[in-house]
DNA sequence: ACAAGTGTTGAAAACGTTTTCATAATTCAT
DNA sequence: ATGAATTATGAAAACGTTTTCAACACTTGT
C-alpha cells in the first residue's frame, strides 16, 4: 500500500541504493538524480523516518525537558532552542515535567529510548542533587538550573548577582524590612535566595525568607498570609514570574498600595509586568541568548564529547519600574 | 557497544522473541518473564523506539500543530492534549508554525514522514482554504480554527455567538460607536468579525472593522493609529489575547481612560487581564475542554476512519470586568 | 597502449525490533 | 489411552531504509 524506496527505484529504473544517494548527498550523476526526482514526485514518496533513523543510527533529534511550559520563560527559551535546532536540521522533542521528579525520570528514560543526540534539561533540585556520573547517558546541557557541579555543561543566569541588584536597588530606595519569597523546587531559586541573603547581610539588614511552590496561586496564598502578620515586610523580592504574580495579587487583595505600603521586585520581564499599575521592577533574563547558547554548547559537546565541562553564566538586566518607587 | 534485545535474550537464556513478548504483553510463562526482567535490569537494556516503530508500524505518536506556542491559549490547549495522549500511552510532537504557511507545509510533511497516527491542527486561514480532499493523508482534527467544511473533524468555539455577546454587552452599557479589530490570519478571527457585524446590524449600528496580524505590537500600532483619527470608536472588540494586549497598550499610550474614554472587550481570559486596572472584559475559552475533546475525536477517528465527520462547538463564557464599565 | 586512479552504480548486508510460522509440550475430551 | 485443541517457545522473516563492498566505466599519466 504505502510507497517505499523500492517503488521509487522501480519507477526510476535504478537501484534503491541510488535512490537513497539521490535523496541524500551521495554521488549520483545528474541524469539519474533527475530520474529519481521525477519518480519521487510521481509516486508521492515520503521517506520513513523511523527506518532512516534505525539504519543510520542518527536520530537528528534533541530533547528539551522543561519544568513548566506555561511559564513564559520556558516558552521563550524553547522558541530559541527550536530555531537553533531547525537551522541545524534537527528536531526537538519538548517535554514538560510540571516540577515533578517522577515525570522527569520518565522523560529521561524516553530520551534514552529515542536515542536522542543530546538533551537540554532544566531539572528540579531533587533530581539535580540525585544525579551521579553516568546517570545521563547522552550529552546534556543544563539550563536555567545547574546540575551536579562539574559533571555537565550548563548555561545559567548570574542569579546571586541579580538578586543582589534587586536588594541594592530597594535599599537605595529607602526600604529596610525586605523579605524574600523564593521557589522551593529549583537550585535557581536557592541561588537567588542566597544572593538576596548575602546582599542583605552586606547592608547590615536582617534577611527573612520563605519558600513556596513556584506557582501563582501557591505564592498568592503564602504572600497573603505573610502580609497579614505583624511586622510584615515593606518590600518583597520574588524569585520568578509566577511568584511575582502571586505576590501582586496578594497585595491587591489586601488593599496595599504599591510601592507605598509594599514594594515589589522580582524576576522575569513578562509582558504583563509592564501593563499593571504601577509597573513591576524585574530582572529581565536573556531568554533567547540562553536557548541559543544551550544549543551551541550541546552541539559542541556532541561533536567533541571529551572536552572539559563548561558553564556559561549570563547576566540579567534590571528593569526599574514603579513598584519599587523608581521612574 | 549498545545493548540490544539479543543481549538480553542471551543473558536470560531465551530467544529474542520471548524477550519481546515478555516486554510487551505476549504470552510468556511466569518463570521466563522473571528471568527476562532480571536480564533487562542486569544489562540496563533500553528498547530502541525507532526499531520498534519501524517493525510494528505503530508510532504511538500524534502531532499537534499550533500557530503560536507563546499564546497562552495554545499552551493551555497543548497541556490538555498532552495529558490525554499520555493517558493513552501516546507521544505528542508539538510544532509551532508562527502563522506561517510555509512552516505549516513543512510540519505537515514531517507528520507524514514520522508516520504519526493522527494530527491535531490549528491552521492559518490560507492553508485551511487551500486544503483539498486527500491533502492530509492521516486522521486530522482541526482545533480552534475549522478546516475546509465537511472534510475533517473539528472542535471550535462558538465564535460568532461569543462576539455577539460582547457587542450586546457593550450596547447594554450604552456604547454605540463600537469598532472591531480582528486577526487577519485565522478563520476564527473571521467568524468573530462576522458575529460582531451581525450583532451590530441587529442593533441597528454601523459596523467598523479593521484587520491586523494577531500580535501585540502590530495590534498596538494599528489601534494607536485608529484612536488618533477623528470619529474614533468609543469601544473596541478585540479578537484575541494578543490583540487585546496591543489595544490596551495603545489606549494607555494615548492617555485614554478606560472605560470612560474607551471601552475594551476581547477574547482569552489570560491571567494578566485580571491584573490590570481596570480588569478587562473577556470571553473565556474552555481550553482544557477543547484539548480533551480534540483528542477524543482524534482517537475515535483513528479507531473508525470512515465514520461521518463531526464538529464540536463549545461555548465561551463572558467574564465582565471594569473595562466595559461592568462590576 | 597500459596501469593506476576516479567516480557511479547495484547487490546484498545491516540497523534492532516484532511478528509470523512451525514445533514441542501440555491439557482436555472422549 | 488417544487424538484434538491449546499453549509456550524459538528460528527466521520482515519492517524501510542506509551503507558496505565489489564491479564497472571512464580518465589520466606515462
């Protein structure tokens, strides 16, 4: 029923080997190549990628495993990754783990079974810490969140530096009782927390941090409760866009005026942070650059498996808006 | 080097056929099944999905082709689709076309070459109109946007009805000079435009529509120019979340107070529409339901290829907020 | 004119599975 | 006890490609 390469070969009056070479880049005379092209068109032939991958042992595929596809940070990164992959003639298998390590394990096994050329991975902290040498039997680049130190390439933000910049800015604006609400599932959130704490210490201020699942509703509940307590913070640092949204919702629900009653500074320059009133001060991550660099590292790792491990650290850009009393 | 099913067979002292059956659901005695399981663990065997798919001629894969993965509508739908696929033991290949028909063609060809079991597709208007019988040689369910009438299953919103509801609401609130800004690339936008026009006519009002690429920056430019003209509309209906965002930006840039100077009503209940001041009146789409229904239709079509074409129309829910002078 | 290249081509092997098909072992009805 | 039906197993074919290998047809340098 379905038309295969032997049908094309028969139609063109050549061998299957010649058809295969004509379709690829093998040496074929111009005359035969034209015959083959005509036969392909005439038969409506479509190569079978499963067969091709099996025989050639080259899947031309990379995996991209992210924690939350609804988070604009990851969708933006995935766009950059796909563009780079597409330019290199590769396909991307996009996987969404929902910050769930069981799903991570499942997708990592899938990557093995698909025989992908490599994987770009944003792991949960639990998985990153449990990973030993050899657990990832394919070239891997960690993204956003570093894996076990020294084992794999990674491209991450200067999280501590970015957090410190937010604290410095808040201090300069006159805030002192600055709290921090950070995600509980990623090493990135942990680094941001540490950067926050270090900066607070540097300014001689008391750090006060809480952890929460990196989702808007969880963050809203946590922030709302916090803001009700006596001695509540007069400014909040939030470790990603979802948590920032939750905190903003909580402040509004409590009727707090921003920045007078509560200042807000967070991560991820999502479109809406500029739409609300006042605009929210955020660290903008170079999302396209992160995706592109990750693909670059991955390709180089695939080409040269034994080269030393590399870590690319990119800087965020602080965008100062009304939520911290700026501009 | 890499361990295959014959290595497992050798380790377990059985034939490859038995290993295959033990791994699948073939009839194997308990004793041998245990031996095979042990051998699998001992060897660290991972099945090669390419080989499996080639031999079994069952890819266990569906394609999902959307127009813009950054649009929260599509990410939400894709989540629902993936969940349903996962429950059925299927994989999803997610493709993003950027509203570009060349990329659509490329991905449709990829779907053929991957020999997917079926495809869920949100086509551009250009592609939908150009599609004839037999152009899609796999089971296909159109989503969000209907394809050529009567050829394929589809699950869509009652776009005309939803648009009309927005117009009715605006009229009830006392607005008369109501303009409409609609996307130019989708049949969905077209239906929303028609629904708007019909409702305006029903109220004895003049319709006034413009088209724009469904992206925030394009919509902002178009809306901004429009709002500068004499006789500008006092209310605007916007055909999706991106265009709504553009219009909101334009209004703010022009210093127009909402809803006093300009009322806004649009589609897609994205998180930020509730965060801005005033909140934006929108039609909420049943995104999870859309994805789940699409998968259901697709599975049924795969199981029974010759059943009559079905079209599922879901209703949106109007969420009335301050941007139209409501609540 | 001859040996040695240089390039094109086809036959057949190979990729790692699943699925037929035949066979051996078991159960069951008589 | 015997033949028929059932069940578990293995050998080998099959899935649709790419790649090896040998053969062939040319050039080319001498």
